[in-house]
C-alpha cells in the first residue's frame, strides 16, 4: 500500500471528523445559551452594557457565519442611558477551509439599521474612546503564526444613522466591493447630512462611485455628486446646492489630484471649472479655473433671504458674471486673469492673499467704467447728511490688510465725473492710505494724498488735495448744484479732523483752503446793473431796466480760508478786473451749510497802473455787497445801509472842511 493512499485515508478521516465535529456544534450547541457570558465579558472589558435582544445565529460550514440582532452597546459612565450604538442586524462570515490553511478570507460584512451616537463630555472626552475597565494586554501572536489577510468579500451598511453634536448623517448606505491585495476596490455610498446651528441649517445629500487601488495608492472616482439644502434661521425656505465631478483621479503615490471638470450650483448661481493638485499629502497645492454663469444678483440676494438694496437705477444689480484662474499653495491663494462684470462695469486683473491667516491682500485691478450714483438710495428716500449722520467704520478697517493699485477708465461719484483714475491703496494696522491718487476731471487734473486712521479710539482723517485747471461751472454744478461761478480754477486743500460720526468729524475739521479762479464770472448778478440801481435809490430816481446779461466778468479771483471747527473763515477775498476791484471777508459754515460774506466793490474810473498805484484816486464808487444764505443758492445784494453810511461820512467830511476853511 502506497504512502500516498495512506496519507489520503488519514486526511479524509481528519476531514470527516472535523466535519462531524462542526456538524455536532451546529446541531447541539446553541450560541444563545452563551448570551449571559458574552454580556458579562463585554461589561468587564469595556464597562459598557451589551444588550442582545435578538437571537444569535451560527453556521459552521463552509463558512463560519455569525448573525445577530437587534443589539445595542451602551455608553461609558457619565454619558447617559442612551446606547452608544445600536443595530437591527449584523452578519459576518469567514471561510472555514482557508482559515485552516492560515488564510483569512472574510465574506461580506452586513450591517443594517445602525444608529451610532457620538458625544463628548464636559472634560472633552469622547464616548468612542476607551472608557471601560483596564484590561490586560492581548497576548502577542505566537512566533511563526502564518495567518494572513487574504480578502474581504465586501461591506454593506444599510439604512443607518450617525449623530455627533449638531451634525446628523442619515440615510447612510455604503457598499464596499471585494477587498484583496493588488485589486481595485469599488465603493458606492449615499447619505444625507443635516447640520443644525444657531444661524442656519444645512442638509447635504451625497452620492459617490469610487474605485480604490490601495496597492498603487491610486484612487479613481468614477463619479462624485454632493447635493443638499441650506436653511437659514427664521426662514422656512431652503436653498438647494449641488456639486458634481464626473471623473476624479487621486494618486497618493505621486501625490496628485486631477478633476478635469466640475460643476456646482447654489440656488440660481451656476459654476463650472477644473481642478488639479500636487503634493497633496506633504504640501497641498491646488490650481484650476472657474466660471460663473450670468446671475441676476438682485434675485439671488432675495433668494438668500437678503433684502436687495433700493437703488436709484432699478436695473442696477441685475447681472453678475465672473471667471478666473486660481492657485493655492503654502497657505497662500491667488486669482489671475480675473474677469468680473457687474451690470455695465467690468473688472479685470489679479488679486492674491499671501497669507490666509493674516489675510494680507495684494491686487492690481482695472475697471473700465462705473456709475456709483446709480447704486445709491433713491433721492426721495435718501436722508440729508445734516439730518442723519453716519458712523465711520472702525472694526473692519482695523482688520483690513491690503496693498494694491486700482485703475478706472471713467467713474461717477456723488455727481462728479472722473476719468483716468489711478490710485495706490495701502491699509495695515487700522490705517488706510490712498497715495498717489490721480484723476482727470472737468478739463483739469486732480491729485491727492488721503489718510484714514482708525487704529486709535477715535478715527482721524487727513486730506491733502490739489486740483488744477478745473472748469468751475461744471464742478460746482455737479457737487453743490450751484451755477454762481464760472472760470478755470486751481484749488488746494489741506484739512484734518477726527470723530466717530460724520457730523463730529465735520465739526472738528481744521486746516487751510486756497483757491484761484481766472477768466471767470459771477453768474446770476450784473454788478454794473446793481450799482446803477443803488445810485438810483440814493438819488430817488426810477430804477434802470436790467441789462439781461445777469453776470459779472472778472480776470482773477483769489482767496484763502482758515478752517476750524467746521467753519471756513476768509479775510483776503480779492476779485480783479479792468474796471472793478472786489475785496471782502466772511465765513462758510459746513455744518449749517450757510455762508455770510461782506465784500466791497470799487468801480474804477480807469484801469489801474501796472505799478500798483493807490486805487482810491481811481475809484468812481464803492459799493458794499452782502453774500449770505444757503450755499446752494446764496443771496447777493448791495448793502444799502453801508452805502448810506458811506454817503453820510462823505457829506460830514465836506462840512468839516468848510468849517475849518481847509481845501
């Protein structure tokens, strides 16, 4: 008899005995008889209560199969009576014959109706941490133990829920395919994530179709779809959102990520783009592009529960589009080739944040045109500045860290039209500095140096501005709606002030203003006609008819004003023309928006000599004039009382000369 036959008989006998033994276990041993022992061991090992409500089912061939449920495992002491985890059913199978050869081949693990409740106590310890009694360490595997993992047929989790704090994962369905060495692993998952918070509630529905290759550390996502709803506090309406990427390649060995295309939607906002990454484990770097489809911004704000602002132009805030390339690396983010369009205005350029922690922003932006006035509140609804002062920003300025340039082709601000605007912005530690700031306006040039300092308890403002060659008529008409003066002007302003609100700031203004106007005219008054009327009144004659010109020309106007406490005081007003000299003084109140000036107009017999001879000998008449009232529409009148006083002084002087016989 050969040895092979003997070995075969022995092996067959052993297998027969083993089969008989397993059959006996299956027939005569009930695993439910050991429930008490299992529960006791669980309490000893973990300090938690194990509740086995359902039957335990056991099979032994060709699988060692265990099925139980419903069952639950309690929380550690200090976390309440609610179970840590409960399940409706668990099924686990291990193939027997490979196990005898030292190979672990696990069948599909099935978990149905799992409810996992994660929590932390006041000390910050989680109920998933080891909170039970100390147990002796598990004995080390015997030397030479050759048991090794061979494969896992899969994992199936159905109809499950996971809760932690305000976040709940419901409708969890996870299916993991065959797991084996050097074999791609398919994964499909779906769940709904709900997050309740004081300000908003978030609901996310996710669907994933993933293929993993653990050996090559490469993961290919055949499809990734995330969707959900966002609900704000106090608003029953939910805002739907969705993110989808049809193909994602993740290679951990090469540390690369590629998503050639993705789409995203939030309410009516639709975004598309691409994404790629490098060094995703060691030093994450991402780059890609995005495009925002045309969006009706006013409707989008309303959908988000934000009341759109009322604007003078009803068509404002109706169209928003954007596209750009982006990059993130080393805690820095950058946008390049930015193309953003709001209504009729188009931004281009680039912006970067060198450090996301400090939010240090740099930018170089260009804007083709913008009319800011169309975005202001309607005129009939806008409160007057002197009726409702506004508070100057402080907190936002203190956190603003920016450095960059802004160029604007044309702009309209507070009625003023500007072109070729260029400014450099620097903001750090609560101080905003605009310098240089340059622009063309009304045929002239503007340059300025503006500082807003909010680093202290009270904000402060400093203005150093110059305007040259400005068309005065257009400028005054746009700014103060006045048409009283025309000509070409040079204006220098050096002012500073401080205050928490606009009215306090205005009251605190101090500094100096200087102005020169050439080839001008005072509109709305014919001074020669006013002089004729004054003479007619003195002589008790009929008033002469108006000439119809209604303007008084002059060669130059010069003046300066010292500003203090919101009031500009002038002592050197001087208007000169060939047959007229006007001097005067007075004040303008920026708070009350009123003015009060007393001027003296000297009518000359002939133009003055170039050597600056005394004008008294050339004066044909001296007429006092008052300019007072509202800045937008001041009243200009001859000072009749002054004229009478002047006439009486002249008559009194003549009588005294006659009395003393002096010529």
